[in-house]
């Protein structure tokens, strides 16, 4: 590219005292010179500023596939109009293998790009992972408000040694991260990513980035940038009400179960345990919401430790709950709490007779008709009882120390609430 005219303009402006601020870019240097997927990649933008008071501000760096988009602005507070050597480093962190193109966006101002065309591309080398052979599906964990799961299927011989997934939100912040627990990726596997402390759960679909790392997060193997939707596309999801013997003698008999929501029983069925079969299950399709499950034996106890629970895909499940022959207590659980939409199911803020208000460290609840609240029970996303009390007035404060999504039981009414927030 020809720099004669811009430099003549610069010299003329310097002589007349009306200098335009520029960053004259002469070279783009990649550090290290031959980066691999294990390296932290940096681009050094080498050139000259047009006066002693000039500076370069990097307003944005984005990576879309194999294109690196850079937005920078040259500004000046005023100074002597002489060329000042300047190097602006652009950190890109680790990158998947591939050939990348450097692009200065239209929002860039004050840049005169005279770097050779060949320096606007660079290659990152590394293991050739068969990323195109992987099928990944990302969704909220069925029975948790603190986890995301990634379902992976592939038919290659690549091991992907000591893998873990990381999910980034639309702003590039880490949303959820998996701890390395597997030697490799099986042909069909489920990976649990824990929601990061302070992360804001996305509402609806969002543009994000899913990365697959190997070698205990030392090598970036694959990356997917797409529109993610963590909630099911259908109105219900498949779950498996289950009963199993967890020890001791062998329980035998028929057990009746019911699953209810705020409106009443939504499903019922029977389990049967025999000498040869000590685990039974049913198959249901339930919409996201808050539920309670009860199991009743049809005959006196015969020993053992029968426990019931609800299972989902990938070995996910609620906590187990004991079958009790006298004064049984229901198993309470939330199914995909971030995906609840129906105002006739569980309300995020209020029901027809209850109103809740989240405050730092707790939750206020009151009735809208002025009646006493009575018995109150707060259950977490895993169905565990957090606290239980009785209120004789129409309002009450419930202390909650752990942030999360809960189900508040007040009489026959259930309300989904977010509590424990700062």
C-alpha cells in the first residue's frame, strides 16, 4: 500500500499546527511466531503514533469462527508532532487449530493500516481433533438450578483425553464449567457443568460459545459458536418415576405412586418388586414445574430399604426418598426451574393468594386476602427441605442464606421463588 500521501499530509499538518492523530500500522507480529493450540496467542501491532500525546485504545476484540475482529481508536491529548514508535499488544488467549484472518472493524478510527497483506493471516497448529464428528446438545440440568449438562455423541476413535466443557454467555463471560472427571469422551456421554458463582442465568435463547478442552484444560480442542436454547423445544420432557431397593432384606409387593402439582394429581401408576426384580420404573412426559411425589405400599412391609425418586437422562435424578408405611412424606422436586413459563403453573412472583418479595438474605411472604399464612415449608431445587415453620399472621420473613431457586409451600399453594440473593 502507498504511504506517500498520508505521510505528506502528516508533515504538512505538523508544520501548520493542525495535526490529525494517526496510528501508522507497519507490522502485525504473532507471538509466539508459530503458535499451537497450547499457546497463549498475542498479536503485536507495531507502528508509529503521529504525536507525543497520542495513544491507542482497544475498544473490542472478538473471534467469530476463524476471523479475529479488532476495534481500536487513536486519540490524542495534544503534543509534539513527531513520529512516536508504538506497539499495541492484542491478547487472544488459546485458539483452536486453524488459519485465522485479522479484520479491523468499521468502528476503528485513526488507523492507517500499512501492514503487508500476508501478515493479516496466521495459523494455529495442533492436534487435528475430529470436532465435526461430535454432536453436542446443551440444556439445563433437569433437577438443578445450578448446573448445565452437555450431551455428547460421537463415533470416532479419538479419546479426547481428560476432557471438560466450558460454556460462555453472549458477553463472553464464563457461564458454566465442567470439572475434569472422565479419562475421555465415550460414544454417548453426559457432562455436568456447574453454574459459576455470580453468573446470570440467561433467559431464552442466547448467542454463546461452547468450548471443549483436553488434557486437564491445557488444550482447546473444539469450539461451537451458535444460538443456544437451554430449555426443551417441546412442552414436556421424559422422566422416569422409579422405585428401588437400597439394601437389607428383599421387599416384595405392589406400590402405588402419584405425582402432583399445584392443581392436583398429574400422573399415577404402580411399581412392583419381586424376588427377582428389585427395581421398577415408569415413563412420563412432564412440563417444567414444581411437583411432589408420593409412594404408598399396598401391603405390609417385607423388609429391605425401598426408595423412590425421579430420574432423567444421563443418570440425573432427584434425591432418593424412603417408602414409609406410616405418616409418609412427599418427595418435592423442581423440574427445569429456569424453563417454567406458564402463569397457571408455578409463578415467579405470586399466585392467586400469595405474594413474595426477595430481600437480601431472605424472603418475605404474605397473603393477599389477609388470612394467616399457617404452615410454611421451603424446598430447594433438589427437593430437600430447607426450613419449616408456622406463621400466625398474614406475613412472615424466611431467612435464606444460599442463593437459588426454591419452592415455597404455604398450605395447598406452591410458589417458585428466587431467594438468598444479595
